[in-house]
């Protein structure tokens, strides 16, 4: 593998912080950047984030926020939408929708035995065959073995705590005050849109780089 492989956690429309992180990374021509989904919603500049991702030829993964917007666009069913989503929906241009349609669920780097995903995986099942509803949304695993949100099953174990690898998994989606590093996974959603940090995880050196949010954009 030549160059670095750099994962970036949930951006959520925080273009100012994204641009600052990219400038600190000092990207080289053979670097590859994987954006771990949720490029959009909540923050102020969703379309600008997509513009930057497109222009730098980033590998962008599908997050639950992109999935929600795409489902609403396809069906018109308001059940997929939360209040703040409509603002994003109205701001996106045809090229943004086309870009979101191309987002993949996972990115696998066999040389590093590492998989990148938005939310995570159910342990005990082949990661390659898990559906979008699981891999974009999982935070915890309930007693029936189902993927759930933390809010819906507050006492359930975090999926990463039960993930024994291989592969090593780099993921976002579950906002935390700090990076969540275990033997077989690392969670790098450090809640930029909520006033935390935008985090990059740089391979192969396994280095963390963070930019502090300029403000809290979302409660």
C-alpha cells in the first residue's frame, strides 16, 4: 500500500472544521481519504461538504442521515425525516443527490485487515452481507441480538464491545467525547456538530488528528 489511508468521522455539514482538518493533514497525491458517512444534516453547510468530498475524490460511505434523505426523496414518506432534515433536503442540488446515490456501505483494505463503515456490525455474522439498516444504524445489541440505537436500549452492550475481529473496524455514528479504541475497532465520531471535535484516524501509523468545533451547531 502506498500513501496513507485516512478515515474522517461524521462531518454533519461542519465544512469549516472539515477544511481545517484537511489543511492540517497536508494530503499527498497517493493518500486516500475515507469519509465515514453522515456528511450531511445538523450542521450549516451540507452541500459544501459534499462539494469538497467530490472534488478531492474521497471514498464516501453511506450514513444513516444520507440513507434517510434518499428514502424520503424516493418515497415522499415523512416517517423517514426529522425536522432539521428538511432544511438539508431543500438545500441539496441534483449533483449532491447523484453523489449520495454512489456512496458505498463499507470500504475494505485487505493489506491492513481493516474495514471502514458508518455504524458497525453485528458480531457472529459475515460483515460483508449485513444490510444497510444494520451497518448504518447499529450502536448497541439488545438481548434478542438485534441492532439498536443507544436511546432505545440504554442498558444494552455496545456492538464494538462484543466484536472480536478480524477485521479491525473503523467507524463513526456513535458520538462520544473521546475516540473509543478497542483491540479490534476504533470509533471516531467525536461529536463535532455538537461542539466536540472532528477526528481523523491515519493509517498505517494509527495516528489521531483532531480539530475542535468552532461552535455547537446542534443541541
